[in-house]
């Protein structure tokens, strides 16, 4: 429970906003954006969702939202749950930004328990990121860039301990630090290192899944946490 509480606190702090720095950027793994890895119908669904988000087409998004789509783990489902959690008609809604960030990180095709194609995004939330059964999604972050610096302190001018590319890092006990920039505190070669908050993502952060069948595509869930 302590790890979950720390993880949720970190997610809330990250949600407050990120700074974009030119020297290090998010670079999704090639597989996450490789159309050849997707069925034609799944590729079409992702393209249509991308267009809906770009146009901020709320009606279009609602049309693809299943009545039982999980919007939160507090029982919010479907279009009504979307309204309660995201307030999408408000000018300051975070809905579109959250969806844009997810789409930018790419996703992976999988199948549900019935063998129906499903697309899950972002990719860090859709794969088994922990080989240690004692760890959960609240105990790790996935680096979302290439050559991302792991620093000795939570500061842009701190010494670089090493670099990581699209890999899972275990969080340190005090796993989140704030300052001019948000940072994840991670375990790195026997000590604590720091990774910029916008260059690593928790597997239990906001994520989405699309189910694709003969009738078209629908949103199965759009949630954070577990």
C-alpha cells in the first residue's frame, strides 16, 4: 500500500504539468509506430482516433465510447463517466492533452480473452515491464526516450550517472522530486539517480484500449491507476 500511495502521489504531481526541453525528447520505440505491425482494421481505428483527438471532436469520441467503458476505478463508466471525470465541455479540460500524450507514445496490438484484436496505448502500459513478481506497476517507470540522462541530483546541470533508452527502472524509496522540473528518483547501479519526469512514464498512468471487430472500433477503457 505504501508503494501504491507513493506512486499515486507521483502521478498527481506529474499531471500538474511538464516542461519541454530541447536537448532530450520523447522518442517512442520504432515498434510502437510501425504500421506494418497492425492489422488494417486496427490501423484504421488508430488513425480515426488520432483525427478525432486532433479535431477535439467530442461527439466523435463519445460515439466510440462503449457504455461499459471503464473511465475510473471508482465506478465511472461510459459517456457519463467521461463527463464526471474529465469535464470535456469545459475550456480547461485535460482530456485532449492526455489523449495526445498517449498517442504520441504509440501503442501495441494485442488480443482480448475472446481473440478479438485490441490496441493498447501508450506502449509502456501495455507490456509486462517487471520481471520481478514482487514489483508492481507502482514500483517502476519506463523511460520513453533514447539516451535519457540519469543524473546524480534532480537538476538539469547535475552530473550524468548514465543513460537509458526505453527501459524499465525501479523507483527509489523517495521516488519523486520537485523543483524547476519534476523528476523520478530511480535505482541506478547501487545508488539513487534522477530522470526527468516527462521522459519516463508509470505503467499505471493514463492509458487507453480500443477493441476492433466487424462492427468497427470502440474504447474499452480509458483509465489511470488499478
